C-alpha cells in the first residue's frame, strides 16, 4: 500500500483570516473578550463605579507616579468610545493579522512596547511642564485610557510583514491621513501627538518583526 502525497497547505486568503480564533490567535482572541466585557460594563454598569475604575486606570502623571503598573495595565483594558469606536474593529483586524504572522507573545510585546512607551512619552513632558510652572497642577490628573497607542504600534509593525506592497502603502496611508486630521483638529494635543509617535515606534520594529516572521515561517496570505 503506497502512502499518498501530503496535502499542500491552503495558502489562499479567506475572510475568516480577519477574525481571531482561540487556537490560531489566542492572544488577540482572549484580549478581545476582555475588551468586550469591559466595554459592556462601561456602557451598562453602575456609572459611579465605572467612573472610579476609569479614573484608577488613567495614565495621567499622578497615577504614573504613584501606581504606574496599575495605571498602564488598567488603561489597556478599556476602549475609548466603547465597542462602537473604530479602535474596536481596528484592534480585531490588526492584532489578528499581526499575530498570525509573528505569534501571540511577539504581537503582545509590540502592543505593550507601543502602549507603555507612547504613554510615558506623552505624560512625562506634562509633569515637567507642571513642575516648571507652565501648566496648572490639574494637568497632573488628566483623564487618559485606552488601547489606541498599542494599536498604532501594531499597525506600524504589521506593515513590515504584509506581502503585498500596495496593501502596506494603503494601510500606512489611510492611518497616516486619519492621524493628520487629528493633528489638524488638535482637540486633544497629547493624544494627537501620541498616536503618530506610537505608529513610528511600530515602524521602528520592522527589522525585528521581519526576523520573527521569517523564523515563524507562517503562510503570508496578503
């Protein structure tokens, strides 16, 4: 009896590749469940309790000074704007695509790198400005939370491992246009500056991310 040829892996792109799965992308899948839970609680939970939790999760100067780990971790458990925010869909699509290419722990490392570095980079100048007398002390208690900095870093990193050049350019162009509009509007200066910084942090990971992708030898659908 002859052994048949092993079936070639299916390298065609399918719509389900955009969505996280428990086995294929466990980091994104589990993180998404946490974000869904916190977003639903933020919408339907006791308003006073929600406000207390969000304040404790804020990555403002006061919290970063006294409870830095709690603030940085807590901040990443909420989506600014809830499930209706574009960040919710962006998180699912971008993190899923990145994790499929470089693995869960490495995708998590990119997210944490962007979230922590951009948060500190936007808040430390505020603390210095308050100390120098250029900003009021109320600036130390600025309300700030969400996944957007980590997400922007993952956007930048994902562009490094997209096989199709037009898709890479389209992704960076579309995100860059949105960030430019935020800078022009300048409604929230720190966030508006933090997002491009986080994107650049993701772009800076290209050499490492490409090595991770090559070592993983995962199929490149797009």
